């Protein structure tokens, strides 16, 4: 078959493709595996029981069920859900929204392509713009969507604050930020995938001011944030204004299978999303919105997030940290302060191999994690730290987390023990000092 140039981008693997393939192969692997890669949320029995009951109510309602499965929704997504959510966000955060500020997509991943390409690449005045990522490492799922013939992302290296208890925290380097007219938008995930960082209110205020000054939008990816799923363990104020594009998702509250993303933005941005939905999928799914509207109306979703989801992940995080303290105490490890989401970002300083090599070796032992380099745009200048971290998803059952972390400790220990001899791991890309 002869494909056009366009097909090139879908013929090769990429960080996102590999991430999802790992999830798939882990699901179908013959031997025992420890799945600490991917971004699957936990199965929380109490949450699933509530969702199952809501689904049973829906199935019992002949009319609502018939509409949900038997009719296309509006291209901007289910209006009742958008109205309910607009009212909730207005009440809770004072944002003054209507349903015209909200669009539904088939998962928030599906809006990145449209948004990033709408704010980068060639502009009518002949200029080329890029998306600035003020704090890398940043979510791997952004990097493969660019359609322009030049790279569309520009990342800024995080400042590292060393903290007690072998933790550290990334911070935006505002002196090096250099936001300018070469940028069409800036984007942060908050909480951040892969690190579990929550960019502070102070940093957000500065980023918003910088974006407003340059008249470029700030895209805030709240897939793990507020109001749902609320996987934030540190004080943080959710933000929106007419220069912000906020992305929310139902996935991490336990519904990745029904693919529902939400965009909160000005009506002109919502119109883009709506038209994109119409062109590429006619309409977004109405299952998530139909299922969730009654829960939102009863205020039940917020209770689920506060009483079940957040405590669950806090407990999982504490457990994973305790296991690390036990099985890795002899290793030169630092953990990014886990302030949100469902990941631990482990930094093995001076790791004698690249984290890519470590990832491959762990996978050969049935332990799935993610290496650090794919969380940086390809064009970002290499620094050693970029090759020294791995991401571990701690949503898996406790015994899987214990087994996986113990295996990781063993493999890393072997590397540090053998460090006196030159290590030539497969795929061991060179590291800048
Ligand atoms: C930071 C972040 N944003 C967005 C997404 C995409 O979520 P979905 O497409 O399931 O809504 C993910 C998924 O892992 C994520 O980690």
C-alpha cells in the first residue's frame, strides 16, 4: 500500500503509542506482571458501586436510556450536563459560566490535537508559533499531536528544590521563562503527570499574568484536579478566566472506559471544539454526561471525590512511600513531593544507565514503569536529570506495588553496585553531564 506523507506520523511509534501499547501488552501478558506504568486509575469498590447503581437507574429509565444510546448528542456535547456543570463551577468557584463555556469531547486526549495545533504552527501573518511548557517534565500525551512541519513544543527545564526526607519539588524558573510572541499558548498539567507536582498558586498567578501580558492563552490540564476527580493532597486554588482553557476529564475518577473529556473556555474556543467534534466524530459520546448529570445535580460527585477518591489515593501514596523507604533506603533515591495525581516520580541521581535502559530491563522482568525522557519535548536540550527518573503508578493493588518496587530496587541496586565498571545497557543513550 502507498501511504501519503500524512500517514508517516501514524506509522512510527511514539511516547504515547508506547504507553498505551504497554498497557495493552501488560493486560494480555502470559506470566505474572506488575503494571505500574500507564495512567489507569484504581478500581475503588465504593466508587464503582455508586456508578453501577447510577447506571442501573439509567437503564431502568426507558426514555433516558433510549436517548442515551439511540440519538446523537449536540456537537458541543450534552446540553443538560454542560448547564449543570456550568452552574456548579459558578457556584463553587465564582467563575460565571454558561453551557456556552463548556464542550464535551471523547476524552480530553482528543482535544489536545485541536488546541495545540490551533495555537501553534503557521499564523496568518506568516509567523510560526510554539506551545510553551513552562515546567518540564510534562505529560507525554501532548508531544505527538503537532501537524506543523516544525516542532511545536518548547519546554523549560524545572528548577529543583531539594526537600527533607529525600524528596524534591520542581519549580518554574521564571527568569528563564521568556514567554514571548513566538509562543501561541502555554500549557501546564496541574496536578502534573508524571511528577505528582502541584504548581503553587503563586506560580499560577505569575504564569497567568505573563500569558495575559503576551495575549496568549494558558491551557491548564486538570485531568487529576478540581472539581473532579480531586486528586490533590495540598492546598491549591482551581483557576479559570477568559484567558484560560481548562481541560477536565471523567477518566481518573474511575471512568476511562467511557471516554469523556470537558473543555472550559470562552465561547470562541468552545466553537472550535464543537466544530471539530462535528467534523471528526459528528458528536461526542453521551454516556458519560448522561450518567454523571444526576450525580452532579445531587452534589454526590463532589462527595465521592472528597470522601472516597482523595482519601483512597492519599492512602495509596503513603503506602508506596513506606515501601520505598523500606526497600530502597540504601539507594541514592529522591522522590518528587507527591502532591497530587497517582504517580511517584523517582529520581536515581547518577544512575549509571539511562532510565530507558532501566525501563527495558524492568519490562523484561514483567515490571512496567515509564522512563523519564519521553516526558520532555524532543527539542529540549538534554540534561542528565532527564535520564535519571522513572514514573511509577501507585494505583495498582498494594501487593503489586510492593512487588514492583522491590524489583525496581533490585535492578537499580545492581547498577549502582556495578557502577565501578563501565555499564553498556541496551538503548543506553549518552547523557550530557
Ligand atoms: C495529564 C493528563 N491529561 C490528560 C489525560 C487524558 O485523559 P482522557 O483522554 O482519558 O480524558 C491524561 C491521561 O492519562 C493525563 O494524564
